[in-house]
C-alpha cells in the first residue's frame, strides 16, 4: 500500500502488510476514476510524525458496519 510517493526514496512511504501493519491486509483501495468507486470510500489515511518516524492513522469517514470491508482512496 503506497501512501506517499516522492522522487527521494527516503521520503516515500509504503506499508508492506507482511512486515508492518497487519491490518493493512484488510483494506482495499478504490477506483477513484469513476463515481461509484468514490461512493465506496469509508475511511481515509492520515499521516503524522512521532519522534521522527512516520505513522499512519486510518480514520472512518462514515459509520462502518461490523464485517464491512474498509475502502480508502
């Protein structure tokens, strides 16, 4: 899951679900090039820095039902 692309590789953020953030295995990206994809979105990623390390917080953008798939853009 790529969250931040940069020409400088040291500033690019990629979350690899098999190494970090096991919950990221359950998150699906949306096709933001069509209007139906955008309607699926129910969460967003917020990046912040803690002691110089990048952290990612997943925030719900609407109520999410138990068992519902998580979709982000």
